[in-house]
């Protein structure tokens, strides 16, 4: 399984670490090695020279010199090189256009896609997912929502006969973490810095704290679980700047950024933003670095899934898992 990986930040580096730490187990489980043939960061893309190890990739990135791994190439050269999958763990662009162009070019060449980057799917779902499906190409996006907590693959492979009729979840770590810290007296800036240290807040954290990141996830949830073709412009959202500070002081222990989607007579009721949860709500029981959700289904009943802790390693594991799903399918055909 030959892959190109776009992005070598928190998630991208953990992706490489997991391949390094668990390569044998991954090979046994999916019947294929995952070969990282190209890596990219904001400085460009390089073809990784034969014989370079995962440790070499991590060291080169740490030295901010991925050029030392091999020759620079263009995205067209990557897509024409015969890779099996393109992995997007790069920063989200504001309009998703950069990713859209790359994804469409990959799909046109028969290349499957795995993404943790939400922007292209939140802004251009209709131009990517149905387009790929019609051509028999897979676009897998487990890691886009709720980090490492199984969600889309769980609904698809473990709840096969069911339709989801309601979703409620805490799927954004940074905003909830920052708010909890603020409730216990930490300043906004200090809370963001701690979230960045944990690797959960991206370098540009404003998408998280403004609620935009949660809104992107909500689009993907509505489209994937309820078979729609929404875009970000269809979703209203709020974030930390809109939080009432008096409410934060008095009821902050019940205040969370969460997403709720209910299907009622074919119409969807969608909300994403800060709201007060009732005492005893499952979502309130989640720890500050945990993610989780509750789905109501027509045949599998109500299911609650959560992690004890989530971060870039767990997100990267979800990305690796999607690549393993592809590897098994490539092998079968
Ligand atoms: N962190 C999480 O737990 C988590 C959870 C779910 C989803 N995600 C998503 O996963 C993606 C990566 O997250 P992260 O935490 O790893 O972010 P990050 O630490 O900020 O890393 C982003 C990486 O993307 C690279 N990059 C920026 N522009 C690029 C471009 N045009 N082409 C190729 N690479 C480019 C950056 O390059 P430089 O290194 O040169 O800056 C960096 O290596 C984001 O889209 C995020 O929303 C993250």
C-alpha cells in the first residue's frame, strides 16, 4: 500500500509513529505494508528516498528540513506516481478549494483518499463524495469527527441494518477544554496554550474556539449519518466569543459545545454551539480531554460511545485504521 501524506503536524507525525511502533501488527492485520512514498508540509512535497526510515522522516521534520528526505516534487507528480492512497492531514484551508482541487485530481486518477482535514468535506461534500462514489473510489474520513472515537465506521460496519435518527455529541476537544479551564479561573490565552501543548489545538486555534471547527464536523455528521449534501453555509454556529461570561461563572460546569442532529419526518433539526446540559446527561460525564456521542437508531437502540482521552495519537490511529480498511479492499480486488 503506497501512500502520500500531506501534513506532518501533530496528526501526521503520530501517523508515522504508529506505523513505526505497530508496523508488524498492521501488516498482519491488513495483509499489506503501508509505504510512505511522499511527505508534505507547508514547505512543499518530497519523494522519500528508498531506504529512509520512519525515524528519518520524524527527524527531518523536527529539523524543519523535509527536503533532506528526497527530491521535491509537484502534486501532479505524486498523483501520477501510482500511489494507492492520498492522506490529507494538513491544516484546514478556509474555503476548502486547495483540497478540492487535489481530491478531484486524485479521484480522476483512481486514487483513494483518507482525510482528517474537515474543510474539503464541510465545504465541498457534493463535489467530492458522490463524485468519488460514482467512480468506485473511496473517500474515508473517520478522523474528521470525534478524533479517535469510532463513529462513521462504527455506524457503517457495526450498525449496518440501522438508520440513525438522532445524534448528540461532544466532538470538539479544544473549545470544551478551553471553556472548562476558563470556568476554573484560567485565562483564555493560557487555556489555549495548554491545549496546544497537548496537541489538540491546531497552530491556528481560532477555528476551534470560534465554533467553526465544530460546524465543519456538524456538516460531515449530517451528510454521512443522515445522507444529506449540506455545506458549511447551511449551518449556524457559535463559539467562545458568544459565551455569556455570567453564565460561565454560574453554570459553567454544565456548559459545553456540542452538536445535536435530529431527524423528524425527513427534516433535520441541527444545532452546534454552546448550551447547557441537564444534570445526568451522558455528555456531562465525559472528562475534559474526552470525546463521545450518543446515537439513537431504529434497530440498534441507543448507543453511547466515548474515549477516556483523545488527542493527536488517537486521531492518527483513526487515520491509520482507514488506510488499513483501504489496504484490505485493494488486496481483495
Ligand atoms: N489534532 C487533532 O487531534 C485533530 C483531530 C481531528 C482532526 N484534525 C485535523 O487534522 C489536520 C491536522 O491536524 P494537526 O493537529 O496535525 O495540525 P497541525 O499540527 O497544525 O499540522 C498541520 C500540518 O499541515 C501542514 N500544512 C499546512 N499547509 C499545507 C499544505 N498546503 N500542504 C501540505 N501540508 C500543509 C503543516 O505544515 P508545517 O509543519 O510546515 O506548518 C503541518 O505539518 C487538520 O486539518 C485538523 O483539523 C486534527
